[in-house]
C-alpha cells in the first residue's frame, strides 16, 4: 500500500514578507453565484494591470492540483474533504490499494496551497475555506454572498434545471455539508466577523457587487488606478 504524505501544518506567514497579496476570497451560500462573481471581478481588476500581469481565479483548481500531487481523483478528495469521520469510512479507506488521506489531511493541504497563492498575490479564491485560511494574511479582502432561501431555490432550480422542490433538497444537502466544514474552520480560524464584506444577492446584482468590491479594494490600497498608456 503506497503512502501519501501531506503536510500537517499550514504555511506560516512572516510579517517581514512585504510581497503578500493582493488577494480576494469569495464565500457563498449554495445558490449564490460565487464563480460568476469571480469572473466579473477578474475582468474588473485586470483593467488596473498591464498585460504582463493578470488576476487568476482559483476554485476547483486547488483540489485538482492536490489530486495531481498524490495521484488520486479530485472527486474522491473532495468527498473525503467533506465527509464526517466514521468507522465505516475508515474501514473502506483501509481496503484501498492506495492510502486515501483523511479529511483533516486534505483540508490542511488545501489550506497550505491557498495561503501560497494568496501570498503570491493577484488571486481570487472561491470557496475551499479561503477566508479562514488567509485570515491572518495582510493585503486581502474576504467576501461573503448570501440570499433568502426562496431566492436561492429559484436560482438552483434554474441552474440545475430541476423543480423547486428538488432545488430545496439540494440546498439542504449542501448546507449540511458546509455547516460541518464551517464549524471546523471556525475552530481553527476564529475571526469575528468572519468576512470583511457580506452581500445579499437578492438585492444587488453581481455586476454591482463586483463594482463595489473593486471600489473597496481601491479604498484599502489593494489596487491602484493605472493610466491607459502604462498598461
């Protein structure tokens, strides 16, 4: 049985490292369009950079990178990351020819990868516990997207092409998983408030949110306007 080695400690940050960031993390309730916001935000932020520099979006890419590192399917790692510890899960893991990392190990490694990208900068990190993983890093902004349940049901029904009843079931399933992960991250990263900015997606459009986030980053000095001839 091959052994998968994963670091157990997250990457420390040195206050002497002035090169950290800028970065943005986006957390969202299921049914809010986090990745779509990231696309709009990336386009907005890239207007302030020369062609040689661009902002990048990191969502499933983090999990896919980990999957390549240890030669396991990303779907298995994602399932393990979200699964609650149980004797049954441990039993089936023991039957595998290749050792499957625990959810604890996977979350730790994802945290390390996220911190590395945040420190390198110009990263928009969607989900994956990004806000908690970067809570002690400077030059970042954490965003949270929320909305009333019925609004999210309608969005999920449209996106997944299912009935509203089925959409409600999907929301309940995802919220149970995310609540489990949220409690884990709250213990490890107990920052209050957990996010710098929280938006109600039923009130503001994604374009408005992207515009406001860009403005907030300017106010914090995370981005600067550049003359067009310098781009």
